[in-house]
């Protein structure tokens, strides 16, 4: 009896949170669609999310591409290794590893900082102050972050894809002794536009998720420094989990008929 | 419940702010309990009361930052409780607020903080807004060099003064001051008192202030209201407060530990 009540309470709590996130998303989207848009803030956020994430995302992509090449080489029989390494690296990176790893890295970096920034603004009453100065906090804080992250993540992932494939190329040509021209030809021959496009669509979705979770948890944080800390953790965890779920759903939509 | 609770018993113009039966609770904790208060146009009302009695909550409820469970809030006779969207923005434009903790935007330099409301209204260039901002900073005793600093580089009292400059920069009709002189030295405190008086008298603004500082209250108030137990238990002019005959008010203005108000820590 007690157990059933507990499960019921948990489930209701879950539904409540889902409703809150839904309302938050709806309000945020409506503010993304209607003017005025704060272009200066969008630009600054794009710089922060995209440009300053380049080192960490680039490193991740480079080493992932290199490891991938090594693993495939070890796993495939000698004679078709030259084709297998090039094609599996490019498909693996563009379809899955590029967007997912970049998404997770950016989630750690950006969701956390957004949640901390908005959370601090909440507990120091800066968000209340915005309202009293005729500025809607959704328009000024949330919408620019959502737009910037959704736009900039595909660009970031495009760069990550390139670096990742390049990582495979380095291992292939320098360590495994493949012919450089053949490697590039194999890469280009087997790469389909859908591989890249699906990856970039994923990236846009992940960007949206990252900013949404950072803003949602920061905006609703309460209870001082501890509350901000909790908001930061929740933002990163929920963004990461949602990225993995969204990745599954988008893959399902793109590649299974 | 009388219609004029808390207000003078005469046929008067519509109050600028009229609170009726305002109730707000956090979980089981009742903070405001059927609170009534009227503030007339151009009047300066000071609310006094112990720490944690709901003074800040009252201001935030009027601004719509907190949602009271019941009651009515009228601004210029218009019910504002439950207002949304552009109607709410319209009403909010009448207000300026000095937050208890300053609440300065730490991503912006001081002058942009002060100019924020002006820039948000959109009909002023950045250059002009900066001139106005520096003027407002000067009126709270801060030089133009402070304008370029970030709020984190200011002392607590300086932040308070910047908050004040920001609250009055748009020349709002109604200004809320949440403890304007707390954290300031006595001289600067008096400068701020004068500034508030000037805002109210010359600009014709309506002011609702909160303070613990009786000297400040006597200087800036037309009427003083005392909040206790979620209600306004006494309201009267500055002259009346010394002979209020209300033991709560007497205890508060003389700052005595013994009396009808028992601080939690004194309870056995
Ligand atoms: N967001 C909140 N969540 C829960 N309780 C709150 C919240 N805000 C205020 N309270 C409670 O409401 C009560 C009144 O708070 P308020 O800030 O209005 O006090 P105050 O009269 O302004 O006191 P002070 O003079 O110390 O500023 C406090 O007991 C506080 O615990
Ligand atoms: Mg307070």
C-alpha cells in the first residue's frame, strides 16, 4: 500500500516536472518567434557556445577519429582494411560520434554555465529586477541562448566531423601505411549526404536541448548557492540524458523505414 | 472589513496603490494574512516591521513577482492581480524598484545598469542614455569613473546607491525602496533620504518604502505603517507615531526587547 502510494507520488511528480518543462519550452519558443530579438546577446552567446567550445570539441573529435581508425584496423581482415577504415571512420563520425560526443562535451560546458549564470541571477533577484525594468526575462535571457545554441551547434559539429575524419586519415596514412589519395577517395566515395545531414540535424536538436536544460534549471533555481549548485548538476545530467534519448529518436526517424 | 481600512476616512481620489485582503503563504507558513493598505498619489508611505514579517514579500506581490493566494491589488483603480502579457508590461512601466540586495546585473557595467530601463524602453540612443545614467549616478554621489566599473567592483553601499539610481532613472510614477539606507554610513544615508524626498516632492512620484531606520522613516514618510503578523496593525502620520497608543509600535520605535513582539530567539 505504502509502496504503491510512493510510486504514485513519484509518477505524479514526474508528470508535474514534464508539464513545467513543457510550459517553459512553449513560453521560450514563443519569445524566440516574436520581436524584438536581442541580436547582440545572441552573437555573444554564439561566440561563447561555439567558438570557445572549439578546443575541447576539436580534441575529442581528433582522438575519437584516431582511435576509431585503430580499432577498425585491428578488427578487420588484412585485405579489406584499407576500404573499411576510411568508410567506417567517416560514417561513424558524421552519423554518430561527431554530434553525440560534441553534444555531450558542450552539455558539460555550456548547460552548466548557463544554469549557474541564470541561477545566480535568480537568487540575487536580478531576474526580478529585469521584470521591473520592462524587460521580459524569457526574451532577454532564455530566447537568445536557445537560438544561439541551436544555430551554432551544427557549425561546431561540422568542424568536429572534419577534424574527426582527419584524425582517422592521420592514423591511416602515418601509422597503418595506407595510400593518402586512396584514403581520401574511399572516404568521399562512401560518404552519403544523408550521413552528414542527419548528423547536423541531431546537432541542432542537441543544441536546443543543451540551452533549454541550462536555462530551465537556472531560471527555476532557488535556495541560494546550494540551489545554484543543484541546478547546475541537474542541467548537465538532464541535458546529457535527453541528448542520448533524442539521438535514438532522430536516428530512428532518419534510418528506419 | 471596511472599505477604507488603512486609509484616511475621507472621500479621497483613487488611491495610487490599493491592497485589499492580500494573503500570501509559502507552504504552511503564512506571511501575508488579509493585508490592507492604501497609498495615495504623490504620497510617501514607509512600512516598518520586524525582520521576516513579509515587507519584501508585499512589494514583490504588488509587482507580480510573487503570486498571492487571494486578495486584490489595484494600481490607479485597475485590478492588476492576474494580469498577463502586454497589459502587465504596461502597468510595470509605472514602477521603479530598489531591491534589498541591489540586484545589479553583474554582466553589465554600472552605467548600463542605470540606463537599463531607458534602453529597454527603446526611444533613446545609447549615447544619450549614458549621459542620463551618469547624471543619475552623480545624484547618488557617484562620479563618472564609477560608471565604467562592473558592479562586482563596488562596495555594498555603492551597489545600493547604483540600485537607487537605476530605480529612479526612468522617472517612474511609483517607486519602491526596499531598505534604501541599510548599509550606508549616516551621512550618505541622509543624502539618500533627501534624494527620496526630492523624488517624491519634485517628480511627484508615489513612494512605498521599507526601512528599519526610524530616523530615515521620519524623514521620508508622509505616513508610517507598521506590519506585524501579516497585517498592517497601525498606520498614521509621522507626528502621530510617538503617541500611537499601540504597544507594538511603541516597542518597535524604541527598539525594546520586551513587549508584545517576541522575537523567536527569546521564546523559552
Ligand atoms: N521565496 C520564498 N520562499 C519561501 N519563503 C519565503 C520566500 N520569500 C520569503 N519567504 C519567507 O517570507 C517571510 C517574509 O520574508 P520577507 O523577505 O518579506 O521579510 P522582510 O519583512 O522583508 O524582512 P527583512 O526586513 O529582514 O528584509 C520570511 O519568513 C521568509 O522566510
Ligand atoms: Mg526584506
